[in-house]
C-alpha cells in the first residue's frame, strides 16, 4: 500500500469548502506533524488513527524474527522464552559488589557514594535474578578479548555515562596500569586499552540529535530546543564503532510539550514548533533508527538501546511521606508492578513502536522496571556537589538529594551484565 501523500490533504480541503471545527483541527494537526516529520507521511496516520495502531508489543515479534539470523558477537542463545528483564533482586554477599569503589579510579566524583559519606552499604549486594533462567556472569576476559582491535561506544546522557563508567570499572582491573588511559575532549571520553588496541568511549548527546544542551560541561538547561533532522551532526563521530549503546529520555521531560527547531541554530529568526513530548521523542527515535539503518553493518556490529532510567523523587509513589524522596532510602520496593510517576509509559510505547521498524537489529535493554525497584541505589546526597550547599539545604537533605543518578558500584553494573548477556547470548 502506498503511503498517502500530501495531495490527499488538499483533496480533503477541496471536497469540503466549509470546514467543520473538527476537520479544521485535524488539518492543523496534520500540518504540524507534516512539518515535523518531513518525508515520513505514514507517521501522520499512525498518530491520528490511534484506535487501530498495533497494540501487541511489536518488539517481541521483531526479536523473534531477528534472533533467527545470527547476530554479530553471539556465541550462544538465551534460554527460550526467558525475559531477562522480569525477575527479582536477591541478596548475594558472595558475588557482589563486582568491584570496589576505591579500586576504580574512573568513577566520577558525582557517583562515588562511599567516598562522600554514604553510611549504609547494602545497596551494593543485590543481584538481579530473572524469573525462569539465569543471567550469564560477566566474563571480563571474554569481553576484552572480543573488543580487541575494536571500538565500543556509549552515546547519550549522564545516565548512559554512568553505565559507560561501570563497564570500564568492570574490565579495567585486567589491564596493567601502564597500558590503559582515559581522556576527555569535548563531547568524547575515550578509555584506551593499549595492549588490546581497544577503546570504550562515551559521547555526550543527551538528545542524540543536535540541541542547545550539547556542551559536555555547560548545558543550557532551561528552554531546551532540539533541531530536527540533525542526527549526523553527532552521528559522524559514531561511524566505525563496532558496539554502540544508545540512551535518551530524561532531557526530553520538560513538561507536556517540547520545542523542535526546523532549519539551523544559526538562523536569524529561529523557526520553532512546539509539539507534544511524545511526538518530539518519536522524531528523535526515528532519526536514530534511520541513522543505524544507514551506517551500521548488521553482520559485523551490534547496536543496543537502553530504556528510561527511573528516578525516585516522590516517596508518595511508593506509599511514603509526601515530603520525602530517595534520601535515606535503604530498602527495595517489593511491589512487582511498581511503576513511578516520573516514568512515562507513553514513551515506552513510542520506543516499542519505533524500534520495531528497524532493519538493522537494535537490541533493547529494558532496564526500567527492574531499576524502578531500586529506590535505595541513587547517589542521594553522597556525591560531589556542583556548588557549595546553603545552610537551608544542609538543614534539609531531601532538598538536594540526587534521585536520578546511581552509586557505583551498584545498579548500573547490572545493566552491563544484561548487555553482556544480550551481546553473547542474543
Ligand atoms: C572467560 O572467557 C575466557 C575467554 O573466552 C575463557 O577462556 C574463560 O574460561 C572464561 N571464564 C569463565 C569463568 O567462564
Ligand atoms: C586497531 O583498531 C582499529 C579499530 O579500532 C583498527 O582500525 C586498527 O587496524 C587496529 N590496529 C592494529 C594494529 O590492529
Ligand atoms: C550479511 O551476510 C549475509 C550472508 O553472509 C549476506 O547475504 C548479506 O548481504 C550481508 N549483509 C551486509 C549488509 O553486508
Ligand atoms: C532515616 O530512616 C530511618 C528509618 O528507616 C529513621 O529512623 C531515621 O530517622 C531517618 N533519618 C533521617 C535523617 O531522616
Ligand atoms: C519493558 O518492560 C516493561 C515492564 O516489564 C513492559 O511493561 C514494557 O512493555 C517493556 N517494553 C517493551 C518495549 O518491551
């Protein structure tokens, strides 16, 4: 079936010279979406016709189909029918933590909780146990040997940087001091394992697309704007990478709408459209998928996408005190269906729909639910602060607790165990 083109909307206009208010808003909507998506008209009707869009999780179908093909780096198969992301946290003092905070010099001071006085250490001893199968244990030797002569890159925001640092911490102890290094220059941080001719890199691009928050150090936080169709601006730095791990979520969450720039940030008069967060996010995801389809070789490379990292800024979500948050939380959430109010299900749906359209497989790391149980795992107040705290803040630790980022070692090591499992046992 041919996707309807723009002439069909002008046809509508001719047929009914006096527009009903409904038709008018419909057309206005089409215009906005058309501007946003440019070439991709099928999308418009996907949006409009929400009653008939596929509701079955299409990722499942894609994965079934894709797993019949051999994925690069695969050495075995996951147990059939096992969803790695469904399960529970079990206490395991014998195998956790996977490394010591003090033994990994690469952890940024925003994530070193013990160094910054965290009094409890239980958060380090939980192991993820999927229902009905087990998670492969992370073999650092295998991972490093696999990376020999290769590049692995994490692309996204500070949460992806946390996962990146976790990966470096999980591997670095196998490499002698003199043959490893980490350097940051602008948006790119590179960990080099010289003897392996391997790099593990992080590229700062919180929206994946070009935005006004792209400076790796000074991000203009208020009034965020993303430029439509600008993925190559950052994407040129990802070319030639063998294993890519994307994330993007939190920076889009500025309310119910989001600003999209057509044209360029250098234009005299900026042409900005304000659309719903979901429409903006979908545009970003589609750009990523298109980039992957054009630039990654499915026979030789792998691509991962990590789902939304949940935050724990409102205790009331888990039945706590209305004025509290993750501060002083040392236990896990027991309700298996718990889902925090900061984590939008509508965005999960967009991810599901967009990833199901990719030709080059993108392995989905669905870490949202399992991480949402971990209100104990955030850095809270135990981190280096950007600016000195005021007496008012000090008197009320809840006011400056960071309930977004995660202590290392900790939860994000599990994200990498899941990545490891999916890389070798897709
Ligand atoms: C880890 O991987 C290496 C290299 O493939 C292999 O020789 C070793 O036996 C593995 N170790 C474990 C504990 O499986
Ligand atoms: C080192 O790895 C790069 C890819 O990251 C590759 O292009 C290059 O040929 C490798 N060099 C050697 C000496 O193996
Ligand atoms: C991947 O490999 C298969 C079989 O070896 C081949 O038919 C296909 O063209 C390759 N795809 C690409 C993108 O190189
Ligand atoms: C922290 O939580 C414990 C109970 O888990 C409570 O007794 C204690 O008063 C709390 N501390 C602060 C500073 O809120
Ligand atoms: C990810 O996991 C959650 C919870 O298990 C589930 O509701 C959601 O549909 C999953 N997302 C996708 C895209 O499969």
